């Protein structure tokens, strides 16, 4: 059951979270988008072209699970990514997609493992992210990415879009934002450690930590 039965409260939470992410430099300009799945199954999303730093509650879009507009302005052009995650993860009620600097930088690296982009450098990354697949490059808003995102979301609550940024789903918006920040912090560590020998968690250590699925589902993460 969705924790977001009160649409007014859900709108306020999206705006607070958006401003927090923006003011702390986790996204910039008009990049990044957030969503919540309401108790009636419809989605509240940030609109296209909006800055997360100046967003207001009345500017949010409302769609169904297949992208049909139910109210408000036109949603983010990446609304299909959010819908794909919700369809694959019925216990997820929030999705965060950012162009956070370090995660985006990692998504541009050559010769990274597309099945698991980042090593488990810290316990918190292992707990909150687990394995992180890389999805092939598509231009922003290209809905041809939707089938790949929907398939990946069946076994992963977080993915990295090549030359773009992360998408993370969770049971609540707070959990999705926390996991996204953990991903960004690990991407920064990974880049800082380039050229140095590292000692990531062993597979056994990482497996012992989880991750506990943040949306209540079993699966890789």
C-alpha cells in the first residue's frame, strides 16, 4: 500500500526534497526529476523544463502508469523511466533521477562493467545500492530506453544511464533520495581512488549486508 494517500502532503514532500537536492549541488539547472506513486495508483512528477530549486507544488504533473496526463503541466520528458520502474516494482512508491556530477562522470568512463558499475567501497553502498547495472546510451527523453529500464528494474532498484545519470526507486521518497546520495558519494570515492589500489568489500561481506530491498521486494537489489 502506498504511504502517499494525501496528495497535498505528497506534493509538499516532492518540493522539499527537490529543493534540498538542488541547494546541496546534487543536480543543477533544469536537470533531474522526482516522482511519487499516490495511493490511487497515479503518479505525481516534476514537470518538463523545471528547476528543482524553484519548483512549486502547483507545478507538479499527474499521470497514469502509462504516461497519460491526468492533470497539471506536461511532465518531465523522462516520465517513461519513472513509469517503467513503478510497473516493474509494485512496492516502489518513489523514484529519483538526477544528473549528479560524480555518478554522471562514472557513466562516461570507458571499460566499466555494465553489469555492476561501481565496486562496494563502503558498507552503506552495499546496503543501499548493491549492484548497479549500466543501461545503454539514449538521448534524454528517448522512449526507446523504456523496455531496457523496465527489464532492469525487475531485479535492481537502481540503474545508471550511460553518459547521463542514476535512476533510483524505493518505498518512500526519503529512501530513494538517501540511496541516490549514497550512489553519488561512492561514485566520488571511486573517481578519487582512480590510479590507487583499493580494498573494496569482498563478495561475501557485501552479500552479508544486503542490500535490504528499499521497496520491500526480493531481488538483486
